[in-house]
C-alpha cells in the first residue's frame, strides 16, 4: 500500500517528502538574524569606537606580520617578537627623524603657509579671463554655501579627534598584537557554539587576507611616495619631500587619496610658473597610471585583489557610515567583509544549501 503524506498525496517508496523545518532550526535562524541586526545597529551607533578598534586590528596585523618571521628566525615567543618589533620601529623612526626630521618638519610647517599664497596666485590668474572669473565665482559660492572654509572650529575639533584616535589605534594595536588569541576567542563567545568553529576559521582567513593586503599597500605607498617626491624635486617644485610624504600617506585611501595629494603639489608648482603646474599635473597623472597598471597588478599577484569599482563603493559606504576615518579604512573593511561574505554566505548558505537540497531530492 502507498503511504500518504500529511497533505493526502501518495508517497513513492524511496522518495523524500518536504518536511517542515524543525522549530529549533527556525528559532536558531531567527536568533542569528536578530543578533546580526543588533550588531549592525550597535556598529552604526558606535561608529567611532568601531573604526578605532578596526584601526587597532590593522596595526596589530602589521606588527604580527613583522614579528612572526622574527620569531621563526630567533625562536623567540611571538609575544616577545612583537615587543622587539615595536622597539625596533621606535628606533628606526627616531633615526629617520634625526636624519630627515628637521627638513621634513620645516617643509611640513611651510606647507600650510605657502598653500594660501599659491591659491591666491591661482585665483589672480583665473581673474585674467572671463571663463576664469566665472569659475572663480562658482568656487567661492560653493565654499560659502557649504561653509567648508568658514567653520574653522569644526576643522580644529576634527584634527584633535583624529590625533586622539591615532594614539588610541597605536595603543590598541600593540595590545591586540601581544595576545590576539585572547581577543579572538572572546569575540567568538558571542557566536552560538555550533557555529564558532566555522566563524573562527573565517576570522583567520580574514586576518590572512588583511595581512596580505596591508603588506601590498605598504609597498605601493612607499613606491609612490618615493617616485612622486623625486619627480617633484627634479621638476623644481617647492617642498618636494613633504609632498612626497603626503602622496605616500594619501595612497592608503583609494581613488580619492591620490587626487587630494595632487592638489597642493599643483598649486605650489603654479606659484612658481603656470608651465610648471602643467608639468606637475602631467607627472601626477603618469604616476597614477604607473601605479594602476604596473605597481598594483604586481602587488596583487599575491595580495588581495579588489576591483576599482568595489574600492570606490567601499569609500562611499564607509564614509556615509563612519565619517572621515571610515574613508581612510574603507578598503581594509571591504577586504574583511568580502572574505566573510564569501565563506559564511556564499559557501555555507548558498552553495552548501543548494548541494544539500540536491541531495535531498
């Protein structure tokens, strides 16, 4: 005799009946969804704390990437290797400050003083033509409407917050690097026990991806800073050293960083001669093409690859969620998110879910 299902349909022997999901499974999915929503709300409400903590993780990743080879070579414990790396970095930066600190500090101090003069010369040059006067008036109206130049108090507050956040990131990074297992295991305690192993593996994969991206980014930043600084010096642009340092630091922020770094260089070149400004602009464009088509592809052969559109969208999304510091950390946040989506959603939820349904049928 044929066995009837609950709906009254005949059941063929050897076939499976779509059973309703168990109450426990539904409850688990609901709890996971609620947890994700709560975490998202907390991250949004505590955006500054999240960004500072993530910056500490990035710095800790850098310290661990430098400390682990030292630990393997010297048989020191990872903890003591981190301490040696921190002391070594302090010595290296102290020596660099002793060798180049006076010149760099003098140029960095002169940069805010010379930029207004260069901007004034550029404005005077614009006023010589009708089209230039129209552009100048448009710039002035935009500045007044947005109040970006008028509110110096907000700029000073943002500068103080940025310096404080940087110090917190450095201290947190050292603490995270000294005992990363402690913080990783503590974070996993909020995950249901059945999923801790998989989430832990995903966090480890995200850490490896973040380390590869960070080392590759440091190579690109150093290369661009040196190339742009030397090129500006050869062109005779003032304050070439500080502009090279600025270009290397701005390279950390994709898309927008190189554009922001080029503006003061072009303005200072224009303060010398308009022709020099044109040559400087061409140099910045050439260097960015060199970075996009040679340096970045070579680095990404072993580092994490991110499409330019993904980087741009990450900058916009992080800026809206976390402000200026979110823009600075947009790309590493995107790297971690992509790894977690790949392992926890695409592989586990989609591919494994489809495979399980095929086996059931």
